C-alpha cells in the first residue's frame, strides 16, 4: 500500500487487562501476517503484557509489547526488565518508520524498569535505535539450575535511567518461562 501524506499514525499503550477479544484477535492477526507463521500459541504464553499499538488511519498496522522478566547480568542482582516481544508491522505498511516510532514510544513507557531487553530479528535495525548486543553467554535459570542456551540465540539490551554499569561480555541469565525462553 503506497504511503500518502494523508496517513495519520497514532500510538496507544494498552495493558492486556484492557484488551478486548476483538482487539486481541487483531493483534494476533497482525503478528501472524508480519511473521508469516501462526503465533497464537506463543502469544498465549505471555503473562500480563503491555501493548504498544500503532494505527495508520485507524487501522492497526504496528505492534510491540513488553512483559516483566528478571535478567541477571554476571554477578549482579536480577534486574527488573521490560522484555520486548512481538514487534510487528503489517507488510503493506513497512518502511514508513512505524516500528521505530512504536519502539521509541515503548522505551518512553518503561523508564521505571532497571533494563530493557529483546531477542532481535535484526541486530542492525535495533542497533540504530540505541539497543546494544549482549556479547556474553546466555543462560536460563530453572529449578535452581543454570541451563545453557543455544549459541545462535541473540539478546540485545537498552540502558534505562536505573540501569547499573554493565559488562556486555558477562554471562546473562533469565528465568525459565513457557514458550520461547528468550
């Protein structure tokens, strides 16, 4: 769909408790279309997310959400982390800056967290938005054990006002969760 100067892009931030069944269906449909795979089961695993919704002329065209997780860098205490999931833009609306606008708004909404993190589809894309690649090994904490994650798993972080000094080469761990671990 070609861009026009009449496009009006608006952003709403909505907690999952306020998401209607109809809007939930729109979000899942958008993510399926953007990722070209059925993500409904994955969507169901997220606990109490907050959604950032982008509308172009009142049509939902872009989405991101965050859930609260506790990531532990090196020997630091676990940090309350806004973990970003399902960043998606409808294929017909890409290359217009909608996802970048969504991500900038998301960062503005999570300033009370210790850290932000995500598993990127593109390190270069998120790098342009100020995200940094975690270079150290990644682990999952489960039942008092530390489990290695696949070597090809990637995580990026975004430093927030409460973020302590971090060594990006240190190990990073997250608690186990259903669905995708990272």
